C-alpha cells in the first residue's frame, strides 16, 4: 500500500514521537509538535501510539491512495476531505484505492496528523522515523514531502472494518484557541532575572512572531524581560518547552526541532501536557503563562497518560 503525493502542501513531514537518547551527542529529538494528536490519530486506526504519521502544517497536501486503507485525522481542523467531500477530524475512515485526500483552509489549529493503519513504512534512523529537517535526517529522505513522492504504508494486523468509523470522545478532543494560557515551571535560571521580570513573565500576554517554526516560537511582549547581569550563561541542556530569553529580552519557546544545548538564560519550562497548545497556535496568536510546579506537572502528565492508555485499549482487536 502507498500514497502518491500530487501536491506537497506548505510543510508535510513524517513524524513519530521523536529520536530519544541522542541529545547528549548533539542530535535533536525532532518528532511531532503535538504528541497528543499524533497518538490519538494512531489509536483511531489501531496502531501503536508511536507509529509514524504525516504531520501537516497549515496548508495541507493532496495525496492519492494507491490501495484500500484506513486513515484517521487528528489535531487542528485543516478541512480534510476524501474525494472532495469534507470529513471530520478525530475520526477514522476507510479509503478506497484511487481516492484523493486533500485539505482546505485552517479552521482552527495549525497542525493536523494523518495516520494510516500499519504506519508509514520508511527506515528507522537511530530508533525513529521522525524527520529532522535541519540535519536532513530521518523521515522521507530527511526532508518535507514533494510532488511525486511515493509514501509506503505498512501492513496492519486485524480487520480494517473494525477501525474505520472510530471517533475520539468529545471530552478528549482539545479546543484550539488563538489566545491560550499555558502552565510553566519557573527556572532553571530564574535567579538571573529581575524580580519585576518574573512577575511580568507570569502576567503579560505575548504574541507569537511570524519568525516561528518547528525549532522555536519567538514571542513579542510589550517590554523586554530584564536580566540582572546579561543573558549569557555556560551552555546547558534544553528541553521541549524551555523558554529562553536572549539579550533582547523577548522569550523563545523551544520546540521539537530545538538545539540540544543553549547559552541563553531560561526563565521557565512549559509543562508537557500544555505543549500541544503552543504547537497548534498560529503566528499572531497570544500566549499567557501561568506558574505551576513540578509535582503538578507530573500529576497532569499522568492524567493524560491514563486517558491515552484507556482510549488505546479500546482500539485493540
């Protein structure tokens, strides 16, 4: 089974949950920007939660299904359609060979995940099929999809009819807004900032710059966040969600394709369960940060994990 790419869209890449264990060697994990939507998309078609999918950004591709298959859409509503008939997100569908899969304008959110039963069948690189664009590594030849590419699909076990028509319950579907609040743990260099800067960070509304991508979301505030003695530190490790503040005093949220280390102060870290909110926010969107702690972040992560495990258990067959 396979897809043929008739139009590539703005940015369509193969992603899973990332390349773990190599950041110590300078290699970014990459992976899905919105891990929650990726996992739900896989659950809908009966895949393991970490199977490779297509991450579609803002303006989607046009794909031709070469054989019958079961697919699902999760994440932002980019108006997916099968043979020019618009279909719902957070649902799986049986697609016949020769059918066309296309997308319209974004209704909400910035990224959609297209899963297929059996997963995207490409070689793993260092334990992952994720595309790391800046290094030209993994995914489909280390790059975004182009016209004429043929994407092979694995053979999923079990009946396809069982997995077509599945939906995610409404209480587990996120709401994508253009003004969001995300929870963040202060530090690890909060003591490098003036007290007023910390208060400002957790009260001000920041706007997402158009200079934002899979590596980082640049934010613009009303006033720069003031350091006590400059922004530079000895380089140390970064995490998905680290909020760096360079010398200009404007924060940057580090995302999936982040650099592995950084020499700028980090004022806070966005907690894992809220990263999907950032990933789905388009340029021009607004962000407010709410202070939390590690214990609360861990509790919320466990709640989300319990939901994913529960939903995935319904998809076994």
